[in-house]
C-alpha cells in the first residue's frame, strides 16, 4: 500500500495528518514485529509478506 492509501484507510478523507505519522507507526510496528514483518518498496509503498521470516 502506498502512504496515501494508508492515510486514507487510517485517518479518512479531510483529516490533517502529520507528515511522518505513517512512517512513525510503521517504525513502531517493525520494532515490535521484527524488521522483516513489513517491507518498504521504494517509490511504491509497504508490503507484508505472507510468511514473514523470523527476526
């Protein structure tokens, strides 16, 4: 999902979102779930593998 897709699904339309809110949330999730749980594809967005490798 792209950043814009995540912002729309989490915050809805017409809501002001801090510039790094999505990145901050992803960082926190990766810290708890492991760095391989959520992957960033540069210029595209984030993806969650079906079977994440253990960290």
